[in-house]
C-alpha cells in the first residue's frame, strides 16, 4: 500500500481488510486466492483493502445495499 494520503485512513483500511478477510466468505476467498498466488500476507491485505474500497465506492455511487452471496 502506497504511503501517500491519510495514515489514519490507511490504518483503518488495513485493519478493516483483516477483519473482512475473516468474516466475509467473498473476501476470504479473494484473500486465499492472493495467498495462493504467492503474495506476502501484508500485500494480500493491501489487495483486499483495495477491493473493499472499490466495493464501498460502487455502493455509495449506486445507492444499492450490500448483500453477501454465499455459494455452497
């Protein structure tokens, strides 16, 4: 994650990505995919944070509600 912008926001997004990787099946699958690609776990959290930002921006722009889809 680039060290530009707000350090407080970067810290919050890093920790949010850690938690969402544990509790969200969608983000957990993305986390595991990046680990299998051989990325370092800190880099993986950076990728998850970037995906989380894209998801948040999409739902803020469209006004839709987030609904977790669980595939069995």
